C-alpha cells in the first residue's frame, strides 16, 4: 500500500499574505516542485514568475531588483516586465524575444496572494472569490494568521473535512459535526453541518458551512456562539509536502478591543491545537484506495470524486469502498451508531 499516489494538483494556491512582500521587494519561494519569485512593483502590484533568468540561469529572487514595474536580473542586469518579456539588455541595443520568463497568473484578494498553477499551462478555469468579512474592518476583527508545514499531500489534509468521526478520537471533543448536506458543482464543493458548542452556560446549537474553491482554498463560516470566518489554504510544495495557512476573523462585539481579541484568540488556539494533533497522523498514514467504511462515515466517495478532477495524471484509485456487513453486539444498541460514534451516512 503506497503512502501517496497523488501528483501536484492544479488550481489557485495561496503563496503568501499581502504583507509578506513590500513594494520593491523580491521573495524567493518553492512551490509546485518549482522555484518561483514573488515581487511587488513600485505601483504596488504583485507578480509571480519563474525564478531563473532565461539568459544564464541566475535566481531572480536572490539579488534581483525591482525597477519601476520590471524586475532586473542580479547577474547581467537583464530586465523583464510583468508578463515576463525581456525589455532591456543593458549592454546591447536589442532585446531577446526568446528570453522570456514564465509568468504565473496571480490575483491578490482578501489580503492573500494567489498563483494559478497548471502543469500543462492551461489558463485559470475559475476565479478566487471575494470574502466579504475580510473586507469589512468596521464589523470584523483584524485577521489573525497561522502557518503549518505538513509532510503529506493536499488530498490527505482536505479529506479530514468530511471525516467528522475523527474529532472524538483525535481531538477528544465531546460533540462532533453532524453533516446536513454535501454538494459539488465543478471546482466548488459545499458542506453544511450542524454543531453543538459546549460553553460555560451550556450547549449552544450552531452550524459550520464550508465552501471549497478547488484544492487551494476553503472558506468556512462558523455560527452559534459568535460569527467566525476561516480561510484555509493549502499549497503543494511538491507531491508529498504542502503548506497550510489559516486566516481568521471574528465579528466584533462592539468597541471592546480586548474582548474581541480574546474571543478570536480562543478560537485560533483551538484550531491550532487540532492541527497539531492531526499532523502526525497525516504525516504517517497511507492512502487506502478502497477503504472499509462504517455506515456513518462521511461522504468520502463524493469528496474523492470531486478531488480527482484536479489531477492531469489520473490517480489509480477506485471511487468506491467496502460497505459494513456486520452488526453491533446487543449491549451496544442503546444509542444509534450515529449518536454514539460518529458522523453521517456514507455516499
């Protein structure tokens, strides 16, 4: 059984927060199994390009300079514009049309910088959405950031989202989400769940609504105690490693900055704790192509069918499972399995 059969998926991927790169700055990065450079021109626009100069291969992110709306190679001063075109060879009267730097389509939205990756260089197939709460400073708190490096492929992390039963055993939570609906439309997957939140004043009924836009972005709305929004992003570093970023905001409770901060911090701390508990499982588990599932496991088949569209090389994994074929001992039948153990019907 292989640990991971997955190649790097295609899609929009977050490669940084807006504040990660200042005007006039270049930043070397490694994602998609590639070396890339992120730079911000003097008009404030961010750009993502292949890191190596097509002249003699110098790394544009190590010593490259931003000059106006162009980036200059540190080796021989060749300049390239936002589309990768060679605009100047300082010791020649001519440019070189073949000396073009590969440019990744990119957008900067919700305080994040996204780059589009496709191994066959296909243009973007959907858009990154604007998330209103991250553009509403009057009503929502300043975003809080967390970042994690995980030695596992994107799909293993994302599959956690449909696996509610693990919350009880990995995270020791008293209540687990109850799936209401899971639907997919093209690159978008939507999951609606009910959630009971324990509080000092008793249990509060709430909800979790999650929208995934391809493999790189999930926007999760939590309601019940206080409106909280999470943007979760995964970017593949290579086939077997990814970088997970969380960006949180919470609806303000009036003008009490300390109260707003404490409520947000408690939520961030809980999510961070859960990721740290998930991480050793993600990094050491194997991918089971045809899992043996319980009748109350989540919609693994629907998720895997949706996820399979983001690979240009087919993943050798059947989209079915071994259904349960036994029963509980008589003494276990006081509660239904879904109440006692878990999640939602498999589908």
